[in-house]
């Protein structure tokens, strides 16, 4: 089942501008992750934020988490053409075995950064 | 360099045929996953395995089968029972470290119907 839903579905900005993507989810989580996917490639992990954290930074990335609203946002500052990709949020959920877990991915935001 | 290798990159299936997608990792990860991605969609979990000789169904396991005979390998078979197999298939792995660990992905196999 799809838990995370990203918004907007597509975003087009000029190089140097900031890009903000949002993710909403339905059930309680332990962690929320953001991944990036270049066209035709696998996903690459960007950042993880735990349910007891409100904000996290990594280079030009800033992630916020609001568990009361069940939402997260990913901000990419000073965007570059190389940031063009699809971005997915993923939430964890317990798997069917002890100690296991599954990730549930949203449909992604397709970001285009125009040089 | 450690990583996940998926092969082949492109695969074509004829009607009534089973095809097997390969996934190998040298990261010494315990858990491995198979996802299906349709155009403009997120990833949907097909199967996952926490340890050798054990695996669990994900959300869309019908028409697929897996095996986990070695820690490094988690092949996925798309059977003839899967009537709409055209998609991008991604394999991932992770381990149980201190706290939650992210998943590492291969570069996918694109499967099409002939």
C-alpha cells in the first residue's frame, strides 16, 4: 500500500533557485527517508529523519518532519542542473517477521532544474 | 567497490515464458528486497528476505517467485502467471546496524513483453 504521497508531482525551477517537495503519510512511523532517482537508474539514499527529530540538514538538503501533521518536506537550496531527478519519500513499517521492516514509497516528485 | 549488481539491464519475455532477474550484492547485507516500478509511480514491494533460506511476500507477490540460497544472491522469477510484467524492477539490500539503516539499490532491470 502506498503510504507516502509527494507533492507536487512535478516541479520545474531555474538553476540557483530553491526546490521544496512535500510528503504526507497516513500511519505512525519510526523514520522517514528521502531518496533520489536519476532517469533509468536505481534509488540513492539522501537523508533519514527519525520520528523524534524535527529538522535535519545535509549539505544543501534540509528535511523537516511534523509528526502531528504526518508530513515532511525536503528543501534543496541553490539548485543545480545536476539535481534534476525524481525524489521519493519512504516510511518504514513493520514487516511480517520479528525485527524485519519494510519501506513504503510515495509516487515521487519529478524535479527539473533548468540551466 | 561494494554494491548491488542487477542483470540483465534489459530483458524481453515471450508469452508463457518464465524469466529470471539476477541480483547480487557484496555489501554483506542481511536483508534483500525486490521492487516493481511502473512509469510515474513509486516502488511497490514484491518480496523481501531477511536471512538465507527465508523470504516473505510483499504487496504484489502474485506471479513472482524468489529464492535466497546464498546471502549475496536474491534472484526474482517473473512467471507466466504475471499477466502484466512490463515494468522496471529494482533490487535493494540493507543490514541491521545501530538504528535504522537505509536501503542500497541496484540500477534495475527493464522488462518488456515481446
